C-alpha cells in the first residue's frame, strides 16, 4: 500500500524586510500511500528532537495563550507533506463509514489539488479512521506539539522562513483590514511588506517553497485541526509531544497555521486557534500523521 521514496524540495530564508537571503535545495525521506484510482498521499519522515514550544512575549502577535514557553520532546513521526486535498478527501469519503457519514465534496473553493475545507474535527477524525482501515496503517491528526515542531522545522523565528513572511511564500491576507476606523488586522508583519489578498485557497504546494523539513503550506492556506482540546495556556502541558486532552475545554479543539482569511500574525508558528468540535468553515482543513511500526 505504500512505497518508500525521497522527496526533493527547496526552502529559503528572508531577512527582516522580507527579502530572500538564501535558497537551499534539500531532500527528505518519505513514503507514498496509494489511495486508489491514481490518487496518492505523500508523507514525510520527521526526525525526533526537542524544541521550545510557544512564543516569547517580545514576539509581535504574542498572546498569553502561547505561554509559557516550554521544552517538548518529540518522537520521530511521518506527517503529510501537504494538507489533505479535495481529491484525497473524495477517495476516502467514498469508503465505508466507520462512525459518521462524510460529504464527498464539502469544499467551498473547488479543485482537486486545493486543500479540503469545511470539514469539522469530527469529520477529520472519521477521515483518519477510514484511511487507517483502507491502508492497514494507523493514521491520526497531529498533536498540537507535533504540529508546531513540524512547522518550526528547527527554527525559532516567528515563521519557518525567518522574522517575517510574504505572500510569495504563503497564502494569507497581506492587506490591512479596518473596522470603524481602526486597523483590526495588519497585512504586514514586523518590517516586512504588505502583500496580496487572494481571498481563496490555492493548490497545495503551488508556491513551491517548503520549510526545512520539506513540508508545504504550514503557514496560511487553511487552518489545520490538531488532536488536542483547548487549554488557555501551556501551564501543565505535557512535555512528551502527546496530545493534551484532559482538564481543558473539550467542546473546542485546536487549530494551527492560519489561513488565506487571516493576517500574518495568525499564521505564525506559535499562533493558536480554537473551534467547536463540529464546526466547519471555509478556511479549516487538516493534515495527517501516520503511525508506523518501529
């Protein structure tokens, strides 16, 4: 059901003004799962390690929900190279129900290579359950700690590309939004430039730049569900990278990464969001983790 492979990709860093500084051509190990009818799911091998989760108070966009910063140890894992696409969703949604029905085409912005959206946390879990049954391997949502570790990809800056970001690198709202004469969302971050506002999703990986682990669209495009329920801070958070599903508000679940509908502050590596377990919006999708035997 799967083939081991090596993925080639390139990543780059930008300076504080958003100007490209260095491009690197890299490779990563991974495997490809066959979903049938020519549809494949690419997963990247992520090495284990430790990192500092959360944001310092000096970071633009910091919020108390992103504190306290704390060390987390992450075990090696396999994670989707991209958010789940509409073609992948359609292939798995056509399989037999495990716990709940799935709409075959839920997305607002249609396109086989665009990320699926308008799917709830419950829908994403059902997708993982069906995918597991189909492949014989265990799939699940990433924990919030795994997600941030994969997004940062050894970096400690607000974005995996550096101190700022541009709409050439990610699909987010790069313009200022005003309400009653007050700017409620800025399109630029730090000393970086404003940018475009596409107002829709784009095909996964189409901006052709990955983070240092070889993952695409970790900033922007769609917000991504995680395994964890909502906690208003990291006080008492597990340090082993597992999902935090006790002593919180488990009517609301974690979202990460920001979207086409958010400004850059909400797309930072440390930014956190939440939504009701059964909510489905046109900027919410997900990516999957595969649990392979050791």
